[in-house]
């Protein structure tokens, strides 16, 4: 009987940069939508969601900005 060949498991990265960018953009869009909706609702119960949506928007924005490499900036003038 022939033994099956061992399969090498290639470590898969968590997510590609493109996927992370898309998730960050989607998160920014959803949190912005919730932010606008809660601003229009003007209810006491909804105000806590307004604050959370604002913090989420800031978090997704920072994450999105960190996914792009900084261009080479030289100040050798």
C-alpha cells in the first residue's frame, strides 16, 4: 500500500492588505451611517450609540491610515 504524500501546510497570513483596507473602508462607512442616523434621532437612548459610532469612526480611520505606506519624504533641500 502506498502512503499518501505529506501535505505541507503553508502558513496563511491573517489577511492581505487589500482585504484589510476594504474592511476598514466598510467599517468607516457603517460607523458614519450610524453616526448620521443617531444624530437625526435625537433620543436619549440613541445618544450612547452616537458616541460609540464616533469612536468607531475614529478607530477605523486610524486603522485605514496605517494600512498605507508613507511616501518617501526627504528634507535634504
